[in-house]
């Protein structure tokens, strides 16, 4: 969903919404709220880049969440 300078991304798993986060467009600021185990995506910056550049699949991302105990 997009609107103006921000878009909202949603990740569903087995029909349930498991993650919602905002994506800022433009500007040079980073997305620090997405990075690290306490960030919205629960991944390192490198793995977030892999996810964003489609070198990490959704299944691989869900496996990462399972490894962290976030998903059953």
C-alpha cells in the first residue's frame, strides 16, 4: 500500500498477518527500525538487503523467524 513518501508492506503467513512495516521513499535516511533482532524485520542489515533484493526467498525469511522463535 503506498501513499506519498511512505508505503506499507505486509507479510502474511498461512493467511495471518505476521508483519507490517513502513517503507520510506526518497531521502537519504536509513531504516534503522528494520535492522537487528529488535528491529521490525528481525534480521541483520545484510539479510535485510538479501530479502529486499530478492536473493532471500519468503520461505528462507520464515525459516529465519522460526530459528529466532518468532514463528512456530
